[in-house]
């Protein structure tokens, strides 16, 4: 049996996030294509899946729910999939010391960024923020607020010519705990 996580591309905050979590919780239980697995919708909107269900099938189902619940603009960013082994690597690869100051996030990208684009991204002055690319993840540490940062998600994605979605470090850690243990 395998365990992995589906990260909806469109995870907002507040009411949008609550709408998405409620829609996913109800819709995934009704999908016949997802029989053979169990899943948990986390408060972040991510879906942890246990079982012999095709990850692409679940990602497409999540994308359909996002489209119905939040509209076409939110659905423009597709869901991404990471296995539990890949998630452990995300945790191990963090360049920031536990308890480091500032806000930490991980920007998950669909495809491995081209080396020349990674070099351009990492070689840029981010005004006190840190940007580290490791595989298909970009680790971000903001000295101030995310909103005022030069290293905002959309900017980083443009530099990498990539599709992706970001999660705060607390959500990354919480998802790792769920992947390591029983589904909640």
C-alpha cells in the first residue's frame, strides 16, 4: 500500500480555504474512480491518500473539485502529487535551521526547473529573503512579510518558468506527521 499527498494548486486563505476543504471532504467520498483507497483532507486543503489508487486520478478529481468550488481562476493551477518518500526528502532537504527566524515556506513545482533558470533565481538579490532550489522544491525564508517580499511565489515561478504551489513550513511539517502515521 502506498501513501502520498495531493497539493491543490489553488489554496487560498480564510473562507476560500474553508470552502475548498469542505468541498474536497464531500466530493472525494463520492468518486467511484477513487475506490480502493482512503484519504484525509487536511486543514491546509491538501489530501493525504492511502491505498492503491492512481495518484493522477486523485489529482484530476481534486482539480475538478477546485473548479466547481472556487471557479476557473483557481483551477488554473493544477494539483501536484508527492509520495511519502518525496515528502521526507522535502523535510530533510530544508536548508534552514529548525527555529530559524522569519517565515519559512516551500514552493512545490511540477517539473524539475532547468539549470540555467535555477542559477538565475538563486543568483538574484532578494533583499534579505533567502531562496534555495533543491530538486522540484524551492525553499523560501522571508525576513519580513511574504506580501512585501521580492521573492513572492508568482515571481519565483516566473523566474523558473514553472507551475507550482506554496505551503508554509508548519503545514509541511503537519503533513509529514500525517504521512508518517495513521490517517486522521
